[in-house]
């Protein structure tokens, strides 16, 4: 059991492991609604083949309603959010409009989730919150401002970070399990005024003597963090620690800043490593399948420190895995348990068979999904490869056919069909809702077009009704149940035009307003273009009116009757503009338009980094390391089945210069990187391997939530002291719209904070902005002396020193975001 200690002062940091909560209560209750303001909803669920799925969880506005098939007749009319979820299927969500007295039928098509995956549902109670989801390798999987996020993920641990200016930071860890739905409801709290630091410490509950134990910590508003057993921990990070003696060990973390300090304490029980012989059990179910079907592999171990299972990657000590088999034959699945007491093996056998006789199929379809009591309804069925068919309510149905019948009682009726043949059996079902006849109350709508006219200008009065026996409309003779009427008004004033519908002993009323003036309202043309703009770029507002002035909201203000200007948003998202033209007669005209400011956060094409030794002797192994971002597949020369990230040794049997190229692919295209290695016959000096460090560091010149400097953007343990070149993988997300996406690095270690040996701006080396469209690039960020031990890389925006060293400023001064995104650092050894 992992335990987490959180010290709370000022900004809240919350960490939760493997926690799934009930959906958030929206408090959208309608206990005081009149029964005439309710609508009815009937929800059923099917798979992509149209087969009914029962017991699907249905939520309305976050509140659990029940399981499918579901009928609810007390839904308040208006717009609602309908969500459906079931283990093994992807989450389904849509907006739904409910009208009073109307029955809405929703057939939801549920899609099965990919094998060995789970679902993660995140809700946030405040809008415009930046939510980031990362994995254990700190790779960003999702970054959005949506209040509801649905993700399909592989089983394992993930981290959720929610932040917004004026609110406390929320950081949670969740565990996604196979074929299950994990729900996290994030509740943002207003930020307090304290300025003391905070620190969170995570330590496992137990461990073994001389076995690695992972300690994790997070801090906020701190300038220094000290942790027992950890040297130079940095402000945030993870570190493996080994304890040499058994018993309870207490670990303390202290965060410091200029105001004071905060402490978090946790403990761990260290035990002697047991010497018992490990045990392991293994089962494969079912034990017989056909080709291209799925079998479930389950295993459980005891007294083991490591387990290996055929077909399973990173199996863990116990668990289960689904695998699809494509070839026939007898398959022996093995599991091994390793421990101090030895190695044991378990086996189980799976028989994979070719289909020699096709299995039967059957489909049943009901003509109508909703009928009244005693209303005839027809249903039909058809089968293939069947010898016998059975259908509910039908005697001697035959292999295919049609039947008509009536039901005398209301309720949900499920009609099933079964097919039997040499190749097995098949089943299908369809659902019918039988309801009492509805006595619907009348409804009516009336609309006057246009709503503002001058004296004797033509006006159209239009009306529609439902379930009415009679309709009356002001100013209209013999209106009928629906229609329209043209008329003119000879006197100025405000007219309220009513429409009444009669039926079922009730009356429905609707009204619309008409303003008749002696003069025309001002004309107005208003447009915001284009419809979508990258955040940091300006949208264009243009207007033209024959009035005296135009007033535009969103901070634009009062303008003349004709004009245009650029608008730069302070936050990404949809912006709605309203323009009002004022005439000399006091009349107004209103126009509206909108624009989406979209922030581009990540590269679209994949990014690949490669580290290769400079030289190697013939017949000796050379180490190659690679890492990728946003890639679906990676190919590396000389390394079959490279995977997205990894290390591998290559042995060359002849001297010469070799080129090694790594390719990364995704749906948008490919990228590659090449390095060389010299293979020689004579002995070579020992080589220092390059180090690749992933990072998600971001700095901006001006931003409400992104800082100008990030300390401990990444840390490396240096075993060989010397001079290292730091190569920074940089994502230029704005193209040439931001021309000062420049930065510089410093390194913090046991010598304090150090600067590069090859500066170009005082003691710093500025990595200047690289022109061109949005792209990722490897940049030389300087040569640093790195001593043995922990070295932490710090990122600073060029804005901090631009006044002292302005030679890299483009079109200055710097006044906009100028955002810089870093993806990774590569440390290349230069010399001692």
C-alpha cells in the first residue's frame, strides 16, 4: 500500500493513488417543477452490430439515473448532458434537448474498448481550467481546457494536473485498470493568501533490505527542498533508496523559502527478504477457442520478487491479460516466478482450432421500438447455417419469417431468437416499449418577423401548434392550427401578439413582441474574421452602420459608425462579440459574431532523439539510446523491433565509419535523425554514453500561468565528471508569429549554479529563436562542467536578460507571450 503525506499551506497540492469516485453532483434538481414541465426519455443501448446491451450505466448531467433499458418520465425540459458507460466499452456522451410532454427515444451505440485498456473520465467543476494528463515517464497524453475529458488508456498509473490563476493547484495520481472506468471529479478551490512553501512526500508502506524503494516528492512555492536519505533532491522528483537494516525508517522532507519552511514526514517498514521458495499459479480460459478469438491469461504468485509470463509485457506479481491467437494448434503458456528461494514454473495449455463448420447466425428486428397497448407490431427474423430456430411468442417459426401481434399490458418487452446448428448456436434479441396511450397537452408557438418595423411596413405573424383542437391569434381571422399572416400597423408603438391553443381541457399561451416606430432602425454589418485564430495572433473586427455610433463588448468599447481593428485575446477559448448600432431616433440594431482562439501546445509530427557512442573497437558492443515523442512507431538501423524508447548494444565485425538513423512515424508523417560511429581495429579510450532526459518545461515572457524560469526542468546522475554539451529538443509552436522564442540554461549541482563555458551573452549562452513554420529542432544550449552526483538543468526565458544583452531581440522590445516549449535534453560528453 502506497502512503502519501501532504503538508498544506497556501496553495493546495492533492495526490491520490488509484481512487475512483462517484460522478459529481450537479445540484440540478427539479423538485419544484410542475408536472406539465416534464419530458420523457427512453434509453436503450446496442453494440456496433445492433445487438442489445443491458445494464449500461446512464447519467444525466452527472447524476446516475439507472441501467438500460431505461425509461424516465420526469425529466425537466431543456438542454441536458447524457452519458453512458460500461466496463469493456468506450464512454459515450452527447447533449440532448428535452421538450415538455414529448417522449425522446435514444438508442446509444456502444463501441468496445481496445484489448487490455481502461477508461478514464475526468470532470472539473470550474471552466477554463488547464488539465494535463501524463504517464509515469512524464509524457503528456492530454492537455485541454474542457470540463469533461474521456480517455482510453493502457492499464497503469497516470497523473492529473489542474491549474487556473486564482485557484489552488490540484495534482492527482490515478490507477487505470483493464476493462473498467476510473472516474475523477476535480473540485477547484479559490487560492488562499498564505505564501509559505508546501511539500508532498510519497513513500511505499514496506520494502526489503538492500532492495530499491522509490521515494517521490512535489513542492510548491519553495526555493529549496531537503529530504532524508536523498542528496540534492531538487524541488520535485523521484529517487530510488536502499535501506541496509530492517525496521521502521522515518523520512522527513523540508521545503524552504524566504517566509519560512514546511515539513512532511512518512515512514516505511523494511523487512528481511524472505527465503521461501516462490509459488505461482497460471490459468488460460477458455481452454479451447477458434482462430482469431481472445483468451484470458491469469496468474498469481507468492514469495516472488519478479514474474515473467508468455505474451505479457511487464506482468507484475499477479494479474490478467487478454491475448488474441491467429494460428491453430496447441499453445503452451508458461509463467515463471523468481525469488531468493529459487525459480518455479507454471504451465497451462490452450487449444486453438480452425472453424470447420460455420457457426449459425440469427438476427431479429422489431418494426417499431415504441407502441401503445393493443397496437399491432411486426417483427422479423432470419438465420444462416442453422438447423433449428426458436423465437419468443411464435410457434414453429421456421429458419426465417415474420410475425405480427399485440400486447395488452404496458412495459419493456424483450423478444429473443435462438439458432442451433452443427457449428454451435447463436442468439439475438430486440427490445420493445409498450406504453399506455398518451393524452398530450397542446403547445403553441408564435413568431413576428421582423420584430422592429416602421409604420405601414409589412409584418409576418407565424404560428404552429401541436395536440390542439383550436387556436386563436391576435390580429388574425380564422387562424387555423398552424399558418402565417401578413399585416401592417398604421400607428407607432409596442404590440404584444398572443397565440392560444386549446385541447385536453388545457390552454397553452405564447407571445412575441413587435415595435412599430415612425423611423427605421440603423443598419449594421458586423463580422469577426477568421473564425479560428491561433492563440497569440489577432482576430479582425469590422463594422459598418448608418447610425451615429457602434458599441462593441469584450473591452472594445464605443466606436464610430464605420471601422475595423485587430483584437488580441488574453486567454485561449471561444470569444463571443456583440455589436450595437445606435440611431438618431433612439432605435438600435444588434449583430453578433464569434471567434475561437486556439493554442497550439504540441508538435504534430513525431520527434526523435538519438544518442550514439563516438567510437568502438571491432567486435565490442556499442551502446545506442533513443527516445521519441508523439510517435506511433520507431525504426532504428541495426536494431529490429526497436520500440518507441530504449537502449541497445550493437556489435560491428569490421572497421569503418557507420551511419545510424532513427525514424519516428505517426499519422501525420515521419521524422528522422542520424548519428555516426567509428569502428576501429585498435583499442579506443572508454566512451561516456550520452544521457537523454525528457522534460515538459515551458517558459514565457508574458503569461498569467506560465513562468519565465523553471528550475529543475530535468535532473541527471553524473558518474564521470567532465565537460558536457547540453542539446535541447525545442518545440517552436508559433512559427514566425512569435520571433523571440529564445532561452538560456544554467545548471545547479554541488558547486552551486553554473553557467556555460561557451557563452554568447555575458556569462550565458542564448539559444536564439529559429525561424520557420511550427517545428521541433535540436539546439546546442552550451557546454557545462558537470561534477559527479546530481545535476539539475534550469530553463530561463531570454526576456530576463534582454535589456542587458539585446543583440538577439527581433523586432523589439519583447511585449507578447514568446512561449518556449522544451521536449528533452541530451547530455553529450566532450572531455574531462
